[in-house]
């Protein structure tokens, strides 16, 4: 923990304490390893970036965040191939990997985490709570994870997604 304070400043009270402690671990580990972080978010709408920038004394490890909610923004900002979105959908392993790799390519970060999913009810056939994650590193490699959180509401899916995202970042920082 930094400065003996284990709370995020702005998000204090809005997020579970365990999630805030998890964010501190990720930030502290990135600081110790002299690595920087980036995010590419869709269904979390920038919450991961907000959490990672809400801790005093660790802002230097966060390079940038991309909030790419619309399909076009995934293509424009992260270089996701629109044909991939047409072929497999924006909520897919392929797109999550392309988002993470695009965030690495378009930042100075060493580790980039992407998240794309259905936080709430979507179109017919969209599985509420389905979320794909990818974590790319500048050193190479891109891990993927698929979660089925179920119909736990938008806030429930987003909180659960933050937990998975931070765990994947922490794993990448340990490598």
C-alpha cells in the first residue's frame, strides 16, 4: 500500500475494499518492476482506468486508457480489424486480443488489459454477463480469459470484470 492509505481517493465507498487493495497491489508491483500500464475498455466504460489512476503516488505507472464502447472506436483507436468484428462480434476472444495488442501498439505501456462484454441485457442472442479479457505485454504474448458472470446487473458485471482484469494484470506483472 502507498503512504499507509489503502483506499482509492475518488472511488472510495463506490467499490469494495478488496478491489481497492487489489488495485494497490497491481500499482505497487508495476512501480517496483518499473513497468507501465494501459487499458482498453468497452463494457467497463473506463472504470478500470479510473481505479488505476485514483491512487496517489502511483500515477506514473499508468500510461493511458482507451474507452472504446462503440465498434467503430475499437477500429479507429485500437486498430481492430472491422472484418473481425463482423465475423465474430465485438464481444469475442479475437476482438479482446486485438484490443489489448492495439493498446500496446498505441501506447508506451508494458502491459495492456482489454475488456469487452455485455454488462447488461443486449440484443437477442447476446449473453448478459459474457465478458472477454486479454492482457498483452510489450515483451510478447497475449493471455485471454472468458467469463460468464450471468445476469447480475450492470454494476455486478462491471465489479466482477474489474476483479478479473486486475488479476490478469497482476499475473502479467509477475512474469
